[in-house]
C-alpha cells in the first residue's frame, strides 16, 4: 500500500493530473551466461487499452511496450505526460526498483526473450475522459544507448470507442449500442424532453414532421417495462398526445411519420415523454434515447444540392483522404442518382479535426446565406468506423480557412448521427451564421465526422447527399 501511495503522489506532481498511477511492470534480466545472441533488441509501443481496477472499479488507461531480445538490454520503460513532447515526463522504468515486475515474459524458439511491460494511469475522473495522455516506450541497450518509440497520445473516450464502447453519463464503460442521451425530468413533465424545438420553429411551424427515435429503460429488473405517452408541446400552452410506447431495457423504435405541428408559440416548444401511469415507481428506472430524427415532410422553400449536376472540381478534402461524386446504389427514394463519397486516408489521425470533405457551394443568383435559416443533409455510413457519430458543420469564406478548422468553437453546431452502414440519416441540428458570412453567395462547407480513420481493416467512408438550405419564413 505504501508503494502505491508513493506512485500516486509522483504522478500527481509530475503530470499535474487528478489521476493516480499503478504499474504492472518489470525489469528484464541481464543476459545470462550462454544465452543465445539474436538480432539487435527492439522496443514497440503497442497502444493503449482500458484498465479497470478489480478492487474498486476505477478505470484508467493501460500502455504496453514489447521488448525483443530483452536479455540484451539494461532497462526498459514508458515515459508518460499530459502534453506532447513534454520536457519532464514521468519515467516509469525498470531502473527504478519501485517498478520491477514482469507483465509477461516469453522465451522464443531461438532462445531469445521477449517481455511485455505495462504502465497504467488509473482513477481518471469523468471530467478527464477526453484528456490525452502521451506515452513513449524506450529501451537502454547494453552500451547505454537509449532508443525511443514514436510518441502516442490517447484518451479514455477515444480508446473506449475504438473497442466498440463508450462512457455513459456516470462514467461507466458501456457498449455503444446501449448508450443514449439520458432523459432528465424537466418542469414536471415526468420523464424528460426529447428535443427542444425553439431553434427550429421557423422550419416546423405549421408543417408535417417525421418524428423518429429509439428509447430504452435502464431498470434494476430486466423484464420490467413502462408505458410512456409521447407528447407534443408547441410552446403555446397546448399539448397533444401523439401516441404511447411500451419501454423495456432493450431499445424500442418509435416512428411517427406525419406529426402535424401547430403554429409554434413563443414558449419552449418540445416533444417529451411522460409516464402513462403517474403513480409508477421511478426510484429504480432511468430512460435514454438515441437516433433522433426530426424531418419536415413538406419542407417548403429550400435550395437543395443533390450532386446530380455538381462539379467534382468543387469538392476538396483536408487530410490524406479522398472525396468523389459517385452513382448511387440505393433506391431513388433514399438518394437519387448521385452522392458525395468521402473516404478517410491512411495518414489521418483518429478523431482528428484535420480530416473532412470540403464542398464549394454557390447559392442561386441574388441569394445569400442571410436568406436562409437552417441547413440539413443526409449522411450514410459505408465502411470502417460508422455508426453513432457526432457530426460537425462549418462555413468559411475561403478554401484555406476551410482547411484550418480545429475545434468545435468554429462550427455551426453538432448533431449525433444514428446512421449505420447502408442507412441514410437526416442531419438537421445546424443553424446558419448571422455574422459577416450572412452576405455570402459563394462559400465553403465542411462536414466533419468524429470517427476512427479505419476499423476492422477498412478505411472509414461516409456518403453525403441532399444538402438543403431552408429559406427563412415569417411566423404569423
């Protein structure tokens, strides 16, 4: 216990993190008399995995190196830091007697020894799940030469997603297909709001809207269920029950094809769920939703880009990927004729802002962005890391600016896609800018998906179609 406390103190001092460090690492032994000499020793940083402490459930990141011909090195280790190429990283190495324990040792057929050496950063709080930890592996050869691996930066959320998991609202590692937006009871509505509509009132007012979402319950008893009312509140004091749904611990799809929205009022319009039985015991139940779709059936006036007559010269990319206009291989009702196919490149970093398609757009003559209020588009996963992904949109005045978007702060908004492979999703959570860009007739549009560069041996690819700019309307 004393050694563990010392390690925790060291990490807090050097990394200035609220994390503690535990290590399952060991010093490779000096070459034994008569052992077989092989090729020069090597060190490889194998990446990061999620580590869960079996005693207290605290989660962290585990970094591992593999050292070949380990009998012919004096020491090995892993340097950890909270910033890239830090001047004073925390050195977890076998030269330190506190860190001498083998994770795995293998004697190869030729008599050489391979060891695996691991350091884990634990007790990472929920507020730091997206904070990168940087690691470099190293060996010290018999002549004192220190050889490093390339540096690797990883965070908890990134590593979890790569393995098909994520962290829920309480910080628990959870399979992605179980995660959704937690519905928090609001204003006495009983279960929670699905989506506030006040930012979209000009689109939905007096329109028919296709409403779709998946909902599930997290309950202590697996076979429990609850019946919920689906309620439309237009913000004008009037509510309407659209239907009911029986919710269990498994995802249930709700699909209402033509909700007639009234004239939007001046309050907080929304669709929410409430208990059909107001006396139900909610002490052991929570509700989650995902794959939200709010699509205007009759959108009114909109300028649409469907790539059927679009010039490939107006399509660009940032990063090592590629974008091209291709013939659609799906039914006309989903995506007529052509769409934009974007493929990530081998050189693109996972989850990077530096990899996305850029589309040069010209509005109709006499029109500027000030004539439009919102933008929507369809997106479909094709290959690689597809599924439930945050999607950012940005608009810039130049191609150079379009290739320099590096944070969410520069974007119009974010929508979370429920599209899987071969499934078109409607993305509509983007409100057009009202600053100096509002006067633009020509501009550059980026659509950036937060995803791995590849998965299961395939480069990540998305299809984009039916980009729509909705004209502003006057609410009577």
